[in-house]
C-alpha cells in the first residue's frame, strides 16, 4: 500500500497528519519551513545532476514559520503557504512522514 495522508490539520505549531497505515505524525512548522523542498530553498539539479543553489538564499523572519494554508497536490503531496508569502514548496508524503517522526 502506497503511503498517503488521510487527514491533515494544523494544531498549534505543528502540522498533524493521520496516515493510511493507521499511524499519526506531527511535524513542527519551523522544521517544515526550514526543509522546504522548492528549488529556491533546496536548490535544483543542473544538466550534470549537480545541485545548484540560488545566488540569494531565503532569509527567515518570524512570519516565515506561520502556516497560512495548505492544499493537497494530487495523491502524493501537499503545498504549504507561509506567512512570508512563500508557497512554492511541494512536500511529498515521504518528506512529511520523515519530518513528523
């Protein structure tokens, strides 16, 4: 059975998830924001496969760790919108499960 989130909700400073395998996890919002998988935050591969980081790294402000909303992306991920306006990270289920344990 492929891992999927059955229920997602914000509880305080955590993103809580109930998984289809019956387990539950809660990922701290700050950990989620600091581990954003988008190209601007985590870099992206060039034609040789080397990860290239953007010339200017994101700077965090207190609003960076405030979750303003989330939306499921297909059957494999969720997109998070942060208080600083950042919204390009697509967090797949495996990443969320790892950060929530």
